[in-house]
C-alpha cells in the first residue's frame, strides 16, 4: 500500500488507524510499486521512476535479453498491414506457438508507465493482436531489441518551472490498410512528462495540413476536457488561462470524423489566434454577468423572425457567447423550415 501526503502527521495518523484493524509493517519510504522503482535524489531534488528490472524480466521471458541492440523503436522498413496476417491453416498453426498478445501487453504496460518513446511502435503492433503474422512478430521483437539497449531510461521529475507544456505531431496516411494518419501528443509539467498518447485519427485526412490540425485539435481537446482536467485544475494558478477557446475546440472536435473545408478553416483560425495571443490570460467576471443573444431571420427581403434575450448560462468568453447565439439562431431557422 502506497500512502503519500504533504502532511506527515496525517500519514502517521492513517498508519495508526490501519494498524488497529490490520496486521501491517511500515517499510519506510516507497522504493518500488507495480514493478516501478522509485529513486529519490533529495540533494538535487529529483524523483526518478524506472522499470529497468521489469523490462529485463520481459526480455528474458521471450529470450530477447541477449539480442542485438537497435537504436529506434520501429524501423522504417516495417510496413505492417492486414495483408500480412496468416491466411492458410499452416500459417495460423505456426503463429499459435507465438505469445504475441502476451508480448504486446507487456510492452504496453511499459509504455503506459514510463516509456513514452515506444508509444507509436506499441500502437502499431497492437492493431494485429487478433490475427498476427510473422512480420508483425518481427516488429514486436524489434521493439524488444530497442528496449534491450535502453532499459535504463527512466522518467525524471525535478523542481522546474510549474508550467504545463504540450507537444503534438502526426504522420500522413501511416496506416497502410485504412490510409488513416496517426496523432501523437506529449504533455510535460515542470520539465517532466505527465501524459502521452499515440493513436489513429478517426478520419482520413486529405493533406498534411489537415492531419496536423486534427492532431492539434485532439491534443488540445484532451488537454482541456480529457483525462488531464484534474491536473490543469491543480496548476491553474501557475499557467496562463486559455479556457476562452475551450468551447470552440469542443465544437470543432465533434466533426473530426468529417473535417470539411469550412471546419478546417475554423480550426486554422483558432491556431492563428493561439499563435498571436500566447501570453493572453482569461478574465473571469466576478458578478456572473450573462451575455445577451439576438438574431433576425429574413426570407428574401422580408423579416420573418427576431428575438433578443439573455443566455441561460454565463459565457466564459466572447467566442462561447457567439457560439451560443449562433446555436439559438440555427434552431430557430430549423423550426421555421
């Protein structure tokens, strides 16, 4: 059981309460949990998370601990596709002897915990778990050969500036079967990696520009409204507020499966806005003032409908207020049709 808290008195109190109901032993500061080694360098104020022992155990299980080392997680000559899956009974029988799913799951655990550098490679080989072929298994062994030479790499956290920073990138039609691109993002806080992901995009992009924009939208949407929301709330006082575009990003992210030109132009406007206002914060009114919505609907040159009213909720930015007004107008037009 791992217990952590800023107040040591509360930790001692919790230990005393637990010891009344359970037979327990205090092992002191945590050194290992879930096959992750925890190393503290109090002099330099650093905390290191390592899975070197677990990686070595996985390599020994698949007889890859003495394999020839490679320098990249996945080589360029691997063009994995469904066409390489076994089709004949002899090929399927031969692949039954290979513990492909177990190897991929072991690599995935390493990737999720500490080794973000193999995220893309693990994401690629995991697409063929249901029916892997010999070439797919060669790609898995390549990843293991990479880990064999880099098993000592670890995550390091130090006392850097408390700034949340995100990076995103994508390829172009990397999936041979569906021609979908792959998006990847990395989020760092105080210089240490705290969140990362690599996955296929939901639609087929027609250009590298659209691919990059989809990657940016996905990364920003996850950063604001996804699994990192609690982290952002904790460091809210230390980072610039950019919630003013959160509503716009949320709307655009609904159309990632069909990014038409107009939607991509809207996403590009958001990117240009971010680029030009990197230091802009968000002003939150203290009196909870609601915005007003007004619209007119014309048929030819004649006015057929109009309204002005207060919005039901408080908008956190002019963009959000404008989108709420637009939604009200569209609803009125649909009703009139």
